């Protein structure tokens, strides 16, 4: 079992609407989520369910379907599985203050053993999301720095993911989320 201590210590749940969460059993079909997070720095949070939590990576440029684009993915603290439903505002002064949009979600299949893969710095998986599909890999460079890479397959992806600027849950843009959730 992995733990959520780091996640919970960083946040004040009386102030933020993010879930406190708990370590759960794995789902029958493993879940993944990508959240577009407009914080101090704009980035995409890429999260994969593993051992009852979401392994989490902050990807400054977001994922790319071009297999030659290796996107820096910084491993951050594990998040609770319930975080995959979170869209809204993180208040000023709180950790990660800014706007969070549900950018993609779905299920995934692991193509290697993740427990071993985390130690060895290589995770391979197939995504079944609305926007992200097909084979992908996370490869560790050093410490918390990994690369998110599209692997070759038949999936025809988007040329520019930045053009997908609405929530897959509510259809809202960042501006609309900010306006609604004040
Ligand atoms: Mn983030």
C-alpha cells in the first residue's frame, strides 16, 4: 500500500475543496486522469492509478502524440483516487492555488509490472481515454524527473493538444471554471 501523508500534509481541507481522500482498493479497470492546472506555472497533471492511489506527474508542456516529443514529467506526491473527479478552484495561499480542469480521463492497461517499473524507472501502458489513447511510456531520467513519451502504434492522435481547451466533464474553459467557482 502506498500512503497519502504527503498529499494531506500539504493541504488545509477546511479551505480547499480538493478531496482529503484515502488509500482505496484498486479499481477493476485501472483509472487515469489528466488535469490541466493553471497555477503559478501552467501545467498538466498526469495521474495513473496504482496500489490504491494515483501516481502523479506534473507535465509542464502537457502530453504530445508526436513520439519524438519527450515531455518532462515531474513526479509529485501520490494523490487519492477520488482526485480524478476534482475540477474547480484551489484558493489563494493554498498549495497549488489556481484553476483545475478535468482534461481527460479513462482507464489504462499496464504493459509492464509497475511495482518493478517504479524501481527501475520505466512504466509502459495503454491509455483508453477520451483524448489520450494508445501506447505511452514514462521513463525516469533522474530522481523525480521522468519523460512522458508516446510509443508507436496505429492511433491517430491530435497534432496540438493545446487546442483542446475545454473540460471533458463540463465542457467549460478555464475562464468559465474560474467565473463559476468563485
Ligand atoms: Mn498540479
